[in-house]
C-alpha cells in the first residue's frame, strides 16, 4: 500500500515508519519541516503529489504544559491541523489514521474507559486532541481514531529513561501514585496499527498495552527490572507535583473494539521488559 506518515521524526512516527516499511509498504515519511499540517494549502499539495492510499497521522504538539499555556495554538495544531490532513486525504481517496490520547477523558469515572464512553477533556491538550478526533471523523469517512496512552520509545525522551537516569545519578525519586493509565511501547502500538489497517475496519479504537497501573508502580517495575531494586522512591500525589496541565487521575483504556478484530497488545510489563532488553538495560 502507498502510505504517507506525518510527524515522522517523532517517537511514534519513527516506529510507524520502521514497522510499515518492514511490512513491505511504499512509505513516504515526512517530518514537520516537510509537511506542516497547520498549512492547508501545503498539506493538500504534499498529499496530492504523493497520492497515498492511507495517511498515518501521529503528528501533534505533545507538550501538555505548553498546550495549557497556549490552548488556542494547541487547537490550531492538534485539532485543525488534523482536520487539514483528513480533508487532503479524502480528496485523493485515502483513509486516515488519527492518533489520539486517553486525555480526551476526564479520568473521574472510577473505571477504565471503553471506546464508546463520552469524552470530556480535562485539559487543553486533551481538548485539542478531541477537536482533532472530531475534525477527522467529520471530513473523512474512511477513518481510524486510535487512542493510546503513556508512550515510551527507545531512543527518545521518555518516562522510563528519565527514572533510570535519576536512579543512576543517585537523585532522590518522587513519583506520583494517584495517576493511572496504560504504559504503551511505541513498537507495539505501531505493530497494532498495521494490523488494524490491514483489517479495513474503520472506527474508534483503544490501542494500548494490556493493563493499567499508577505512575509510581510503572516506575517501580522498570527500576526493579533494570536492577535498581534497592533504589528508594517516595510516593507523592498530583497535588504535590506542581504543573500547568491537569492530568486525568484514573484513565486506563480498555481495548474492546480492537480485540474484537483480533488486534491486541501484550501486557505492559512484557512491553517494558522488551524496551529494556532492546537498550541492553534488562537485568539478568
Ligand atoms: N507521548 C505520549 O505519551 C502519548 C500518549 C497518548 C497519545 N499520544 C499521541 O500519540 C501521537 C504521537 O506521540 P509522540 O509521543 O510520538 O509525539 P512526539 O514524539 O512529540 O512527535 C510528534 C511529532 O509531530 C510533529 N509535529 C508537531 N507539530 C506539527 C505540525 N504542525 N505539522 C506536522 N508535524 C508536527 C513534531 O515535530 P517537531 O518535533 O519538529 O515539532 C514531532 O515530530 C501524538 O498524536 C500524541 O498526541 C502520545
């Protein structure tokens, strides 16, 4: 299949490029300086000249605190930018995958969220991504909305590496215990997106590594598996972690729709092990 990928130098964009190329697809991978999705004319020209059958759109402004500071800019990029992509795709007959987030939910339901639960974004980033979901769905009937959570990728800036670096440096570790979601490995997410689009079943999906956990337990698991079993860590609450954006407190995602077409990711603990193994960090 002829495929165009946006935001291709990002964490998920790189994984999508590797996975779809390895599966034999004809991939055009474009970074922001080659395709800025906020510029509709340029986006349309790029997509028209590439004539893709499928556009994978993981591009986003992912700085959640930046989005809180500049909510209109967030909506212009993550919301209207995604609509530009979906519209340019529909003009050449291409389907589109829009990658979204668990932060479209407010995390106050006291249970994990299904694909059909009603979004109520708790912050500007989540709101901008919800606008992107709507913009994509409204203009391109051949859409996959793929919500995911807490991505970690080899080689990029990520939570696990930050924790391990701090442990290595002997810094004292304080990690939030009352924020819950699904840690998800970009390689697994990219594989599952490839399987999903091969199914041809358009719709809204929650593609995450199986299971959810707190940030504290996520960090503890990664430290233990990397051999830092004796490293102490203090549990704190989100109220003690002063930041501009308000994260949803309990925001695990259930993959019901993907599983129904045979697309399911492994448990997050196995994914963390795979991530550590790939970087030579898994303790024997
Ligand atoms: N990270 C997470 O924990 C997480 C969780 C759930 C869902 N998601 C979603 O998953 C997707 C991928 O996330 P990620 O962590 O891989 O993000 P990332 O590493 O920050 O990559 C995003 C990419 O999008 C590009 N971009 C920004 N503005 C753009 C624009 N106007 N036009 C075209 N490209 C633009 C960025 O380019 P520059 O670097 O040059 O700005 C970057 O290469 C995003 O849609 C995000 O909302 C992420």
